[in-house]
């Protein structure tokens, strides 16, 4: 003990310089992790969130559009004005070019206010080379006004969704990299961003927590045009240096305590051997002697001899105790086995693993399979588990010494019928033979039900795919005439309004309003059909943050209506964050829309935990003081295109609540509504707090391959 305390004290003193080295390594690791987080955050495609997604989606959507494919071979200036000239701001593009298959330019334009010109900033043959093997490409070019991102793709007809067939031309778009882009990326990465020369690539890390690294920006050939340098200071560096000082002081205090313990231990070391020997002789225990037997000297010799005598006596007593305990356990085990085996309502049997012959069976098995006891005990496992590889089965049984589980195994009963059995077996000895005890569960109905469910699931998936394809095609076919009606209607109103009579202008306004309503209906239908097919995986979602985002979007409507939204503390649960945002936006938007005349709308959101079918859930209630509704319409309001009021009284498409109900259903929840005319409405949503993954039970084929080996 004294020697150990001295060593620990020396180690504590020696650990101080080691601590300095580890401190430097921890600082380096902290800075490297911060640098890696910055690099991972600096995803160019996430630069401006949804706006950059629109720039990428523009190439994907427009190159799979029949009208653009036709425009390449049959140029139409009116079509270009309607569909291309109006797209720059929406997709955040500075320039757009269209070429036919022979690389002849069909269209070229520049966004208003852009520093880029319509002149192509790269060799157009690059389009053919880059898009020869892939339908899309992306690279950087250096222009007179700075770096520009280029996205391009082959133009196909919509009947070629895989884009592997013939194409009519090429579409390219450019986005000029600006200081605003660097500022936005700096906020995303939480570091300083600068564009530097290609040669400036060396990372830098300092002991003060500073770091600097870079990301290459490459042209179509892979050549680095420039580098994006990320630099910053790790926030936790100062705290880490303070921790080092506390650790050094702790080690010094620990060394002092060890030296004090060393002095106290030395004072008791002389009398210790005699005390331990006296205790061992009085108690006949080995514990006091364990620390003396390994040493040298007279005390250690006495301790070793005494240790041997006590150990032999204890060993004899342990052998006697084990023998008696084994006899009791054997008797209890045989009694438990016999009781379990004979009284078990589940079929059970025992077979010899060498001969595979049955050596015992209970009444439940005889009743289930139709054999008499004499018939069953004269059979072999392969008589009911037909089609087995006997040699392979025996080899498998010899190797497996633990519990075996088999699922959905085919067994033949006396009538000749085949049933599906789940078995669990354990090794045992019976009358000196190596055997296995098998417990068998009839799962024939479950297997048949699963087969029917799989068939229905396959058919449902096929039906959903067809519905999704129909919705995608319908969105193109239905929206295109509306775009033309709106485009030419706006042109007619701007250029020829004075030539129309008052009735003509009224008819034109009605036509444009009807086209706008039709566009809203189509978008509502598409949103309704995409609730299940376009949803994100569930994650932990804080509904308070979701609600704050929705209130920010609806701030103008709340201010105009002089209303207010009150909310309790909302829970954190497993959900799709975008769909939760859509749910709150629809319910709160309805409450603001259907308000009573002259009464400021008030929306109250509450949350309380509940248990539904032994599952932890949350009940969310969204209540308002609006116009309410008759109780007899409580089911009708959730239907598609269902409206309780005329379009002249309240705007809308009648799809919002249908989408809300479908969002709740996708999350495994329920929604109900209560209302009273003139007193408002309340919507109650019950959502599970967590969504657990579903474990699929393996079949016999999945577990062992082929039919597998029986129990």
C-alpha cells in the first residue's frame, strides 16, 4: 500500500508535462472538428435554400417538357416570351441558352439587371461532351464579371422519363457568383468566406483555436478555377485552456494527498502481518491471508502453510455442498420438465438428435396432428418434416448447442395436409440420450393472412405508382393551357384594353380570375396527392419552432385582421417537419379567414399528453372564435372541394382541411372537429409521441436458405 501510494504521487507529478501535450492535441482536434463542420456546411447547393433548389429544378423540369422540345425544332418567339423570358427571376438565373442537337443557338437571353451578357461564356461544344453520358451537368466558368455556376441538360420529350432516348437539343443556365452569395454562405457555415487563388490550398490551425481551409471550384475539365477559403475561431478554445489550469492544480493536490497517505501507511505496516494471521486463525477464512502469501520472510511462510490448511477444508465443504445442490436441482428440473411437458396446451415433443426418432410427445401434439402415442413414438422427425437433407440436419444439430428458432416451417399431419409451424427447441438429455425438446406453434392462418396482406400491399403500391404518374402528367397537361390563358389574357389587357368595351373588360377580368382559381385547384389537388408520396422521413420535431415559423409567414394576415394567436408550450415528437408546418398553416389560416364580421379573430392552441391504445400520444387543439359551423357538417368539412359557404363570401378551394386530415393520417393520428354557428370551431388532433420501426419476422427461407433445417 505504501509503495502504491508513493508511485501514484510520482505519477501525478510526472503527469503535468503529459497534460500539456494532451492539451495541445485536444485543441488541435477541437479546431479540426470545427473546420470539418464548416466544410460540411459549405454545400454550394444549400447556399440560398429553396431559391437554389429552384435554379436546379429549372433544368430538371424544363428539359422534360414537350413544348420546349418542340420549340427547339420549331422556334416561336411568343412562346419564348411567355415561358423563358419570364423565368429568370423565379429560378434565380442570370442567363438562359437553348441549342438544337447541332449546337445551333435557338434562344439566348439575360435577366434584367444582370452583369452577364447573353454571349455564351464557354465553348458550346462542352455541352455535347459533358451531356454525352449523363442527362445533366454542372461546372464553373470564369467570366469578365466573376465566377459563374453553369447547369445544363439534354431536352427530352415527357414520354422518356428516364432520359435515355432521342433528344432535341440542350438547355443551359448561368448564375453569377456575387458578394451576397458569400454573405449567405458565411451565415450558413458560421465562418468567414473568401474567394482565393487556386494555389492557396494549405489548411492552417493554431493553438489559439484559429483555423483556415478551402474548397476547390472546378470547371468542366476538373481544373480548379479558384478556391473558397473558410476561416474562423473555435468558440470553446478559451474554455479548454481554463480547463487545463484546473487539471494541473488538481494533479498537484492529488500528489500531496498521496504523500500524506504514504506516511500513514508506513506507520501501520509493521503490525499488519501479525493482525492478519490472528484474524485468519480465529475465523478460518482465507481473505486475511491473501495479502501475505506472495511475500518473503517468516510471516509469509506461516501464512502460506495456514492458507493451505484452510483452503483444503473449504474445498471439501464446497464439494459436499455442490453435490447436494446438484441432486436437488436435478430432481426439481425433472419435475418442472414433466409438469411443463404434459400439461402444456401447445404441442411438444422430444427427439434423439442422432437417430431423429421421437422419444416423447405430449397430448396436445397428438390431438393437433392426429396420431396415437404409439404411432408418433414409432416415427422419425423426417416423417412429418418431409423434404429434409438428413445428413445436413444432423450436422447442424451437432453444431448448435443453444436455443433454435424456426418460423413458418412446413409440417405434414396424419390426414396428409400441410400446416405451417413456428418451433422453438432446446438441447436436453433424456435417459442418457442427447435430445431436443421442441415447442411447436401452428401459424398456418397467420402465414396465409400475411400472404394475402403482401398481395394487397403489392397491388396498393402499384395503384399508388399509377396515381402518382397520373398526377404528374395531369399537372403538366392541365397547367399548360392555363399558362397560355393567363399569358395572352394579361397581354390583351395591357395592349388592347382601350379597344375593349366595358363589358369586354369585365369578361376579360372574369376569365383571368377563373384561370387563377383553376390554377389554385390544380395546385391543391397536387398537394393533396403528394402528402404520402412526397413526405420526408420522421425526425424529432419541436412544434414550438414550427409554430413560430408559421406565425412569421402569417404575420401580415394577422395584422390586417387585428387578430392574435395564443399557444401553450407545445411538445417535441416524431414527425415530418414540413408537413407539421403545412398542418398549422392550414388550420390557423382557416381561423383567420372564417372570422365573424366586426370581431377580431383569436386562435388558441393547446397541448396535453394522452394514452391511446397503450401508446403515448399528444392531443393538440386549435380553437377559434369565428363563424363556426353546424354540427351536422362535421364530416363534410374534411372532404375534397367541400365548401359550406359561397366563393363570393370566402375565398379558397375547399381542399385545405382534406389535406390536414391526410397529413394527420400519415402520422398515424386522428382529427376531429366541433363547431357551433357564431361561437367558433375547435379541431382536436391526436398524434403519437414516437414512431417505432416495425420488425419483420423472418421466414424459414430467410433464416436458413431454401427450406432450412427443421427443429
